[in-house]
C-alpha cells in the first residue's frame, strides 16, 4: 500500500489537482493542512484526501511528522509538495527502487544528471551550499538535499526523529537515514515552477537559517568537521602570524604585541579544537561499533 503525505499551507489553487493526480498512483492520500487560512483543507477533502488540520501554522517539519504518524501501516510513503511543483506522474519512478529492493529511501533530484535551468541562479548557489553542508553532516552524496519529492519504505518510519519543525526537515531526514545505515538512492525528477508559493520568508534568510541548523547538528553528527576544520584554520593563521613575528625578531625590527599574542592564542585554541574534534570523532566511531 502506497500512502502519499502532502503538507499544505494556503495552497487552494493547486491542492485539488495535486491530490487527484496523486490518487492515480497511490492508494491513500493524507493532506496535512498546516494552519491554512484559505480553502486548502476543504478542497483537499473534496478531492478525496484524508485531511488532518493543524490549528496554527507549525512548519513543514511538523506537518510531515503528523503525516508520518498517521501512516504507520503504510508499506511505502511518498512525500510531495502541495504547490504543483512535483509531477505526480513520476511517483511510479520514485517508488520503483523500493519495490525492487534496491533502496530504503529514494530522493527525487532535479540536478542528478543536469542543471535545472528553471531554478534561479541565486537559488542554485544557495542550494549547492546546503547540499554540501548536508553531505558533510551525513557523509552523503546527495545532489538535491532540499527536495520534497521522496519515497520511503514503511520500515524506515521509526528512524526519523522530526526534530525540525521547518524546512530544515529535508536535510534532517536524509541525515537520519544515513546515520541509520539505510540505503539511499536518487532518481531524476522534473520540477514545475509557478508563482512563489512556498510561503518562506526572504530566500536568503531561509537559506541561512537552514544552513545554521545543519552546521549546529554537525557538532553531533560530524565532530571532526565541526571542530577540526575551524581548529585547523586557526592553527594555520597562528603559524602565519608566528612566522611574521620571527621575521621581525630576526631582522631586529620592533615587535608588535597584538599580532604576537594573537598568534599564540590562535595556535593554542586551534590545536585544542582540532584535538577535540579528533577525540569526539573517535568516541562516536566506538559508539557506532558497539551498536
């Protein structure tokens, strides 16, 4: 049984067609109306979807959590956006690797074999940054970490913690899946971009908030990167300043106190951070081996 989960917020213009199209390839459609103040919920229900309503807007992560809780008996879960961006005709392509026992999680990617020419350049740059951060945090090789078009085998449901209530959930779910050792595969999908309907704040502000959350989670998922890389950068800067100090000293020039003290502090603090990363990385590896 394939169950579709569609989080929705003020999407009365598109939700009806999305639900009807999804029903052509799934046996159950759950729409989580995340506090809409238009007719999104009523239209979804008229189209045949099971409707769950959040009294107030809580965010996409919270909506997905509610949907997954309602789909505990599903053999396969498909998630897609409610704005019509995803082509429902591609659902069979998305679930095929799960049906063939080739994957536990399938990520629909707009960029797997090509660049998406429809994506604005500034968004693609931000997307690339988020992809890199997600891949580092989860030790992944994902080309579209912010895709909302995905398929999950039913047995994967307990893996996801749903700690993020907002759009950070896209990266969080991939990282959770990777940490659990699930098989993750990507398939190429198309995306249809209409009017801006994601109800996000300023795109730059949104991207930064997601990136900050990913980096913060990296402290636990990849401590070697979180502590080691900044520590190494500090040590390198400290070495450069130290070389300058010794050059001034050997040439008989007057020694400036601030760069000298800064060199010592950066070298000491950077070394401490780097060793902290190494120690935490070793501890996390030991924990993984004892599971």
